[in-house]
C-alpha cells in the first residue's frame, strides 16, 4: 500500500469517527421561539419552548433560562426563570409559556442563556456548539412604545387572498406615529386558559369560526382578562355558535353602543353578522373594552369619524382623538401638528409640548404612585440618624484623636502611644457608629404591603396588585411562594435587582432576590380574577341596581372597623376627592365636602402621611407622556404600574372611583370600584354633577 493510499484511508476513518461521535451525542437541544415579532411595552413575552430529545432513556431535570438585556455580561443579567421537574423520554418536549415583564431591553432583544440541570450535571442548551454560553435571541420591547395584538384564527396565511384577520389588523394600524404594532397568530386549540398569559397583548381578536372552537375555560380566561382591562374584538361569520358562546357574548357585550341584541334561542351567528354590518358595536365590560365589527378592511367600509371612534375605543384613546385632522382619523399625533400634541394641563397650569412620535416620552415610565410606595411602605419605626448625633460623633472623634491625644500624651511623655491609640479609637468609633445606625434603622417589621383590589359590578374581584417592600437588617435572600400571579421588581433606573423565579411560572413558583442591608427592595405581584381574598362586605352590587344608600355603606364600614385597623371610604374624581367616612375621625362627611386635587406634586407631598392620597395616586392618569392620548392600558403587571390607572382626562364629570381603605399594622388594602355620575349621586346627596 502506497503512502498516499494509507493517508487517504486514515482521513476517511477519522471523518467516520467524528461523524459517529456527533451522532452519539444525544443531549437535548433547545428551540426557543417568540410568538410575536416584537414585544409589547412593559408586558410579559409569550414564547414557545421546544426541547428536542430522541434517546430512549429518561432524562429528568430543570430548564434554566438566564435573561440578559443585550449582552451576556453579569451587569446586564435581569433575572432567571426555572421550570422544574421536566421529564424527557424519546420525543420532543414542547410547551408555551411567558417570560416575566422584567424591563425594556435597550436594543429591543433579550439574550437568553439556557441550561438543563440534572442531578449530576449541567447541560448547555446553547445554539452554538462551540460556545456553551451562546445565547438565544428573543425580540422584546425597546425604548420605543410598542403594541401587540393576538389573533385567534384558524385561517392560514394565503398569499393571494387577504384573510379576515389580516384585514382587521390593517384597520387597527396607525401609519404615521412610528409606534409599532406586533401581531401573533394562535390556533384556537392552543390559546391559553390562564388570563395572565393574555397580558402579553393589548388586544385579542377572533373570528366566529375560531370562537366556535374555544372551550368554556378558554372563554372564562378571556372574559376575566377583559374585565381586568383588556380589549376583545370579534368579527362574526356564519359559523354556528353554541350556548357557552352565547353566554360569553351576552356577558361581555351587556353594556354596548348600540345595544347588542342576541337571541335567547337558536343560532346567533346570523344576528351577529347583521348587527356588525350595520355599524361597529362598541362595548364596555368592567374595566375592559369589546367590539363587534364586520369582516374586511374597515378603512374601506367606515367613514373617517366611525373609524376614529372604533380605534379610539379599542386602543382606549381619548374620545375625540383623531377626529380633528385631515387624515380621517389615521393619526394619533398629526391633529396637533407634526411636533406632537400641545395639551393644556390644569394640574400644572402649562402646555405639554413636543410629544414626538416614537420618542422616549411615549415609553412606560415608573409612575409617581410606585415611587411614593417606596417611601410609605417603609417600617414606621425606622428613622434616619439625626444630623446632631452624627455631628457630635464626628466632633468628639476629631477632638480625641487630635488635641486630646497630642496634649495628654505629651504631658505624660508618651506620644509614641499614638501608634496604637489612634487605630484603637478609630475601631471603637466605627463600632459605635454601626451600633447607633443599627439602633435607628432597626425595626420589628421588614416592611409593609399595599394591596390594590379592583371590584366589579357584581362585587367580584377583577384583579389584584400587591406592592411589597422588604427592608432587611442584613444581606439575606428574600423568598416567597407565588400562585397565579406575575412578579416583577420595582426599581429605580440606577439599580437592577436580579430576580430568580423557579417552579412553573406563572402558575406556581418561588421568587427569590438577594436583599442588601438597609436597602429597600420593592416588588409587585399582579393576579387576574378571584384570588381568594376576603372582600369587605359592602353593598357593591346595589350601586348597579340603583338601591344603594350612603348610610348602608357607612354602617357596613363600622362593622369592618376594629381596634386593630383604620377604615375609610371616599370617592375620587378627575380633580377632587369626596371623603365619606373615616374611622380615625369617627365622622361621616357632608355630601358636598370635597378636597381639590391640584397636581401630582401636591399629591406626592401629602402622601407621606395620608393613605387616601396614596390610593388616589393609583387612580389618576395625569396626561403625561403617552397617557396624554390614552385613558388606560391593558393589564401588564410591570414595574411602571401604568396599568393601574382608571381615570383619564376625558373622565371629568363622567367617571369616578369609589375607594375603601383598610389599614392594619403592616398591611394596607385598597378596594376600588369604578362608578359613573349616577353612582356618585349616592354619595353626593343625590346630586349628579
């Protein structure tokens, strides 16, 4: 055998060996896919997780995702999410879930490093075989506000024919603002039942054919999400709907313009199609919005004013927005000039200018309410060290190590003792400073919790947001068990606390953060639908029936009040607060009593001692940034807390919020019920403003 032949055979054998080795490698591989082309601002991200595993051997472990902002460096680690107890066996393991609403990515994408942790080893799930920490890229919201729409549709994408869902999406778009709208397609069978998963979207749309394939649990999840502030659009067709769909539609369209007439028997599809062909049916269900529109491009079938009314309704924009321009309602901003709207704010007595399309001012920012919570939720017995104590400590130290040390040691001829007395005095004073600061900062409590619960027309819980502050006396991990809620750290721009979630997010999991000594750590948890919280036994439902009386509410509040809590009730309007009853004053206020609300700064100043003012800050949309054109946003669960707003600039003399506060030692519960002018008349001596 010649040398050339021998070398050729050796090369073939090496290639075969390498190929065989590659085939033997049966570790699982990860395919991570975002279900939208981009993320909604401040919202969870819907993703599909696919673990590829083709080995006939059981492999059990935890899937760990490390979420980085834009680069895989420790400084940009935002958090980790762990799904525990995943069992792989000879087939792909696929599930859809959500990533928590951590914060916006500077470059509009997360870098996610994935691992599969078994009992004895840590398997890299990198897409790059040469880099074990190679990241998966997931597009998310950037520093420009973005919307997301979920289309539940069984219609495939057809290149030559525009499906109904695509025609509706075109009708929802605003061409000139620079605010992107991302769309996601869902098969009806795969649509999640958990309403927390819907928080990835501003709007959910479906056709009659797709609606008919949704089961009762899916419909309940959608209605719970709408009630918490979401928007649902239906384009009906001839597909037959059954009784559960009839009940669903009657529930979410019970308050609509024009009234939606749904037959009590027989097929309701023809009636829905006929109603939609006449004009859009726009409804309100609790805190959310609904719409029934005909199929096709609404730009071709509606007038400019009708299209603007439809868009303003589903996007929760101000009622008269988009109707003063020349583009038939296709622009949010051009009505007020290309530089953006100039809106007069009576709260600050000036004009808000330069709201540029796509500008950072439209991005969700941490609200004044969440900033105030960082202060008011601190333990009440925590004090800062007085300046006089600090001054006395420093002065005595300087005198001791200076003149006293020099002259006293000089008199006895022992100045060389300074070499060991100076460090000794320094150690003693350092220890004294630590003990004094600990004495002032130490607390019997580790922080307070503020719970905001929104109440529906039937007295049911719509959603709940808990803001919990941790103030620890040492560097310790803070752990909590969470059930059916979104969890996110609420932080300032200069701090990025890393949160670790392990379990089955968002259904049942444990959250953990490393708290620093004497550094407040604020966290928000949001749930949708009944959470098991005991609501105050107040006649909430009578507000709808027209039989409510202020005296009934006051008597119920007195029953709730004990010697261990403080209870108060008041009504918040767009620029005033009407106090009704306060257990601390044992007073029922006169119907015409009101406190004027001037501006956010004045509320923040009063919030240090007044829980009513803190609660009022959770209600008001002050017309700043993007909220200058929007009344509300769909639930997000984000740190900005902008989804808590219930009142906007258009709500003056129309909508109000009845609020009840129950304050105990370390917990404050705020119950909110949105009412109209007729509801306000119950608490204003029968006078409707």
